[in-house]
C-alpha cells in the first residue's frame, strides 16, 4: 500500500536533511545541521499519523501492532494514542508559527495537517472520530492531547473553527467518567482540567488539587517522585509526572495567579531530575533499558527536553551540551534498522523492532510518545540551544578521561 505524500520533494523514509537542495553556504555549520536533522526525523515520525488522519483514513491505513490476543481491544484506543502523543511532541515547533523560511513553510503545512487531524478526531460523523470514553486508556491520551494544546495554544487551539473547538471541549469533558488509577494517572485528569481552564474557563479545581497533593505526598526526595505510594525505577518521572506537574501549575498560575510557590518548588525538583537524566546518557547515546514502557524510545528524556525548551536547565548543563546529548539518543533509538515499517509507521521496540518489549498496554499508537524528545524545536533557530557549539555531555566527558563536574544531590526540603 502506497500512502499519499503531502509534502512534495521531502523524503520521510530516510533521516537525511529536509532541505536536500539547500546550498552549502546557507548550511555552513553543524549546528544548523543538528536542527535540520531533528526536524527531518520528527516529521518522518509524525507524517503517517497526520496525513492519514487529515485524510480521514487513519483507521483504514494505520497498522495495529500489539501483544498477541490484544489487537482488537487496542484498536479501540490506539488511534487516539497516535494523535495525542504525536502532537504532544510536535506542538512547540508548530507554535513558532509560519514564516517565509523553508522551515516556516513546513510548519505551515504541518499546522494545517494538525488542525485537520484534530477536526477529524473529535467531530461526530467522521470515519476517524475517536473513542474518548470506552475503557480507561482514552483518559491517558486525551491528556496528551490536552498537553499538546497547552504547548501550542495559538497554532493548535486558536486555528480551530468554533464548531471543532466545541467538539474538542466536549471530548475532553467526556473523559471525566473515567476513574484514574492511584498513580501518575491522577495527572491525566488534572492536565485535562488545566486545558479546560485555559480554553473554556469551566474546570474542576478539585481534580487538579487532588492530583497535586497526592504527588506531593509521593515525593521521595532528590528530584524524584513515586508513581503512586511506591517508588518505581522507570522513566515515568519523565514520561508523565514532572512534565505534566510543571505545566499544570504554570497554567493555573497564568490563568488564576495561584500556585506560584508550587511553580518554584516543582521547577527546583525538575532541574535536579534533568541533571540526573543528562548523566544517564552514555557516550554512545544509549541509556539503561530499565522499567516499563521503554518502547517509547527517546521519549524517556521528555523532562530534559522540556527543561531545555523552557530555558530552565540546571546551571551545570549548557544548552548546546543537552542538544548534543539528546541528538545522540535520538539517533541511537530512531535510526536502528526496522524502527519504521515499509510504510513509515513505527514498530514496537527500543532500538529497532523488538516486539518483546511491548507490554499489554502498548500498541502502534503508543509508540508516538517518542516525539516528546523533540520539544526544544520550539526554541527558535538563533537560540543558544541551537547556535551554541557542540559540547560533550557529562558521561562522554567522564569516560574519555576529561574533567567533568561531580554530581550533587538536593540537600534541602525541595
């Protein structure tokens, strides 16, 4: 089956430059090449989801890879996973908006694709109309969609027509019938309510307060939260907990003036966890394959990426150092053979196609959480994250015999 190519002249089946005809003089630094590589890879990931959904054929064309015996059940939820998670990572880049540059024109095309995709996801009567209420999983991916809206309010919300906005608000509200598990899932309810506050002014403050207070109780120290009452050695502090906590309290503060103290407190903790994350990246761009959901690949570093996007990295980390580290992880996890199938869809795996790492709640749509590693694309080209020289990250320095800063834990109440 051959899919339609929406962007003519751009190959999404390779990880090369998305500007194949750009002159060498206009690309005279490796720094620009890093950004081009990130954009090329992100759009390679996102393109199948957004083109099929904007064409209203995602349910006919998207494969559903899942644990044997779960495929039919996963078909009820995997399409919402795909759009919610794709947009969660793509949103900051889209929020830069269109302009006359090659990159700006690409953004314009993908903004249009995203708007059409949201319309088809939430509008009754479309072939792609999504399930927001059946089972528990829709709560998760409605939350990622809400997070995307908070990350791109101008391009993803304001560009929607009024009818689609109404349908989208109704879809988000409909998830209130789903009871979250006593874990990071509380944040899914909370970030949906934060989005309802921002875009609709009608929200349930109790759901937000409860999620925040529970995570305060679950804080273990040194920048790490438990996933529920117990500590789990996995990447959920980055997949969900810290990114959502930060953006929930920031939204509340922006919209109501409250929770200023929590913004500061959660930021201190997030800076510490970002420092830990950067040290987990080996000289080769690998990281420990511990815990569940490792099929989200480079998405394990969402928190580090978000702190770079929000210009809140810890002082020990230079922005271009983080760029170098994240580039290594993206290359390592996304370029392995068979990461994409013959039609460009992601396959289950951490480094290539490894179906065995797919838990029962993992299917094709789940895999698109890898996009959240690309959040710093929301920084403009001239930002120091992109314009600064390539710098070795901590582990690469350490294991090459170079000097590197010793690690320091948080030693106070935060």
